[in-house]
C-alpha cells in the first residue's frame, strides 16, 4: 500500500506538465489546484480502503484527463451558450427570446461604466429609471404610463396587490391558467391578498355570469389570455370590449393579463388569433400586463401599461422596489422597443426566425451536410412551434436533418449536449432530429464541424 501511495504524482508535478499548464490557462490556477487536490485525495482514499488500484489510474495523463473532465462539468453547470436545434423558437428552458444586436450593444455600453439610470440629465437631479421606456411605450401603444418589473408573474402579483388586496377579482373559470413550473393564477391571486371569484364553467362563460358576481366587495374584473393553450369546440366567451363596459359601469378597473404579449399584428407571419397589447388598450382594458422575453423579443421582464390613475397606485406599492428591474434589463428593453419604433422588426431574432422561408432552411441543411455521407443525414420538411407559452396551436414550417445512426437517439442527444458548445436537438418517434428554424447563421460552421465527426 505504501508503495502505491508513493506512486501518486504530486500536485507540483501535475502543474508542470504541458496538459496541466493548458488546463490552468483555460480554467484558472486556483480552480485547477482545487480539483487536482480533490482528485489525488480520492485516489489516496481508494488505495487506503481497498489496498490496491489499477496502475493506469496512477498515470499523470490519466489523472489529468479526469481533472479536465471534472473542470468541464463544473463549467457546464454555469450559464453557457447552446445551439437551439429543437425547433422551438421561444424555448423556455433555453432562455426564451435571443436579444437583437442593438440590445446587446446597449447592454455593453451601459454596463461598462456609469449611466443616467435614475438621473434627469435635463434638470440635473434624481429622475425616473423608466422615463425613456415610458415615452417609447406611449408612442407605440398610446398608453399613459408603465411599470417594468422582473417578469410577468411579478407584474400580475404587483397589480393585484396594489389594486385589489382584500377585494374580490372576477375571472372566468376557463382562464385560471398554470404558467410553466406549476405557477398558477389562483396562487398568485392568493399571494396578493385578493379574493378569487370564479364565474362560468371551463368551456363557457356569459355576460350574466360576470353581472351576477359583482357586489360591494368587488375590486376588479380580470381577463387572462390563455396564451399557452386553447379551448375549442362547444365554447362561449365574453369579449374584452363588453367586459370593459361592464367594469366601467360599476366603477371597476378591467385588468388584462396578455401573458406572451405581442406589440404587433402577427398576420404577416400567418398568425391570425393572437391579441395585441394595442387591441387590448383600445377595447377598454385599464391595466395590461405582458412579458418582455416572449413575443416582444426582448429581455426577461414584466411590463405593466395602462391608465395613469392605476399605474400611479401600482408605482407607490412597497413591492414595487422589490420587483423593479436593473439597468441591463431596462437598456435591453429600450433598445428592443427602438426597433419597433423604427419599423425594423426583423432585426429582432425571433421575427427573423418566424419569417425564414423553407427554401432558406433547405439551403442551410444542404450546406451543413455537403461532403458528408448522404445516407447518414436525411433532410426533410417538418413543422415546429413558437413555444414560450405562446401560440400553442400554430404550426410553423421548418426543415430538419434526421440522423440515421446505429447509436440510440437518447445517446445521440447526450453526445450533442456534451459538445464544447452544446447542441440541443429533439427526439420524435424514436428518431433524433436537428431542427434549423432557430439556428443562427454564424453557428453553421460549428455545426458542420460537429456533423463531420459522426
């Protein structure tokens, strides 16, 4: 045993190897030393308990490979770039909307030094951190004012806490949605201190249901857009304009949670049934909430817009400070809204992806597989979805590369995930696919290199 323990290489010896120096360059000296000591300690412990060890496990090269594997695993647990070949453009688990180039530039500009986050440059005194965004949204949507918070769930929580705490909020039973991660509208309402008043049934609700529910303790009428599912068939709903009239006849605010929230009409992209924020405002909603990182194509945030009398109350609520956004989110949001103001929507990645014709995707697939064995890579047309809790029934045309391999699909998926830049594909009916709908052109050379190794 003592002889085996003496054969374990020292930390100093591993540090001096070519491989050791390379790992220090990539991962840093302190992290390398930590994992190095940890690995050598494991070997000593194994020898002490077992009295033996395979001789190859004492070789410097073998030990350094194990150290490298552990260092890479640690690094992969941090946020890192991946290539989205799932076909889901707004993939919740992959970070939803990629930011436009001008938003990235703005983040860099603002974060490199100081900024006028809460400083009024004209008056030379403290100002509002959302002044610029307020003016942008006023121009784009015709709203009085806005509040920007961490996400849309936070937006709904803040609105209800500020406007309806201790009061009943009337909502259709068919709109009691569950957001990803088991986060439910009734639970948000409970946390806000508001009292849920369900009306109608899952598939049908009538105006008379809302009328009967109004009493002296009613605080608001709420509509929740079912952005992540659809109820079809034998159904009945009450339109927003009718709800607005009823709310205002009873001096109540109408709150509209649009969820995925788009600023523009999506008909040019072949999408006909997604309500816009502007439509909601025009139909009489007093307060509208929606996400920044879904169909808007910006950073993660929750956007609250509406009438000044209600927004002023929301701004003064103590929870506002806990939920407010930082300068990086606000700068990215402002830059994204600027593209809407300029009419340059297709500079926002999700809209560039939505607009991609099948022929362009076929060209990408052919470039990826040229000079490779044709029998291994089958190019075919398919369909995919927007994702991110938006447009659940709308199929998008796409092109996929099906991998013909003896390797089981789940093992293939694991191999792609273990790459230096992980590639996330999809498995369908026992086949592994790379969907090109959400692949950036600059990632094509890397994918070519990856496919050549199969």
